[in-house]
C-alpha cells in the first residue's frame, strides 16, 4: 500500500500544480476534436445527448461536457452546458443534481435521485473553470456542490470512508446488503480540487480508501471488481445488478492514471484481465470469468493503450490517436484519454 499511496500522492501534487490559479493551462483537447464532439453530442440548448441511451441527458454527461469543454478551452460552450445543468437539473433541495433528464417526458426529470459521479464531475469542472477563467460564480457553485457531496454521499462505515453512488438507495440503512458502492465513481483527479472548494480531511480519506478498495476487490477467476459492489461482509457483487466488470468499471483504469496512480501490479492486472483479441477491451462476467462483450471502438481501446503508455512508454496506435465521434460514452472516454496523453504522456502520441 505504501508504494501505491506514494504514486498517488505524486500524481495529485502534479495535478494541483496544473490547477494553480497562477498557472494557466493550455488546452489539452484540440479545437477540431472538440468541435467534432460538440457537433454530435451537444444540443443547442446546452445538454449533452447520450445517443446510446435513448437520447437522454444525465448529470454524468453534463459533467463530462463541462470538463471536456474546459480542457478544450471553450468558455462559451462551458457556459452553455452549465446553464442547462443549473436550470434544468439542479432541482433538489439538498444541493445535488437530479441525475436523469428525458426529452420525451413531461416533466423532463423522471428520477430526482442524484448520481454522485455526475455531481463530482460538475463540481470539479466548475472548480477548474473558476480558477482558470477567474469566474467567482463558478467557484461558488462548485463549492456549494462539493459541500453537498460531502454531506449527503460521503459516509463512514466500519472505519472506512466511502462514496455512496446516490444520496438514497445505497446505504446500509437502505439495503440489506448495503452499503453499495460503484468503484468507477471514484474520480481521483477531482479530489484535490474538491478539497480546495470545500476543505475537509474527508477528501484525502476518500481518495485513499478508493484506491485501497479497487486494489482489494478481486472477484472471480479474473480477480476484478464488479460494477456494483456490496461491502457487507464479505464483500461481493451487489444483488440486483449484473455481476460483471462492465461498462461502468472499464473506465476505472483511466480514472486511476488520470489521478496519478501508476502502480504496475494494479494496472497490469486490470489490463491483462480485460484485453481481448486485436487490442479490444472486454467486459467480463465476474463469476465465470468469461467475456461478455468485446469492444473495438477506439474510445474503449484507448484505456488499455494508455496503461501500456504509462507503464512502458508504448505509443498509441494511429487509429486511437485520431478522434472521430461514434457513440457518446466511448467518444467521451476517447477525449479524456487523448487529453491525458497530450498533457502527461506526449511521447506516446
């Protein structure tokens, strides 16, 4: 654990330097790539469209849109996305964001519960933009949201600091097999910025616990975490959810490296367990260890290519270096991956 924590803290120190208000950031997403992304997924009204999920919008997508537009240096698009999020989805009385907005229903918000990863992404992007663009309104909004995340979704359980996936429905009091966590909701790069917005020792504890959990949750023949995990002793895949290392979990390695984690044993285990033929990424049935889906979209494949880059300086393949939008989710991961390589591992381009 000592080596893992040292690597994490080094990465966080580096991230804090890049988010210092006195040190302006250059865009790490090209104007061409952002224009292609927004042309396909950004509605003129400011919502990010999940075209693989019935064209709904959700807090995760709004948060990704804010972060990507910031990384592209596009202030007008950031403001457009934030205006929609603020007016259409920031409706709860506790300061968190309603997670789902459906264009085909009235009212459009059909589930008022939050999704904590969406809240984290939005608060993180607001914090970055507030510093970079000297917008006190962004910083103040990010601070309010960060405090709400702390108050409503960060909990103590059996001596651990945990992140609940939502304010309701996941705690030990809500479910017999609770608390339930989703390891892919730990967005490690965000925690130092959230600590600036709402200072608390809980952010560092949450960060450390997230890395420790991902390292410890080794289910099934392939020794992988599941998308949804019950931490009731003994830990295991949560009931009522697919028992899989699926579309949620496949972004865990990307979040780890973007957050500064470079532990070779951990990253190698995740990469080897999910590598398919022709450099595809696979989702895995936890119990049997068999492949459920083989994903060849460059937006999925970039995750393991980035691990190879971080560990061995292996260059990204030519088709992964080029961004052409496909569906919302892999396209989003693709831009997050390319922005990381451009900023931190340019030798792999």
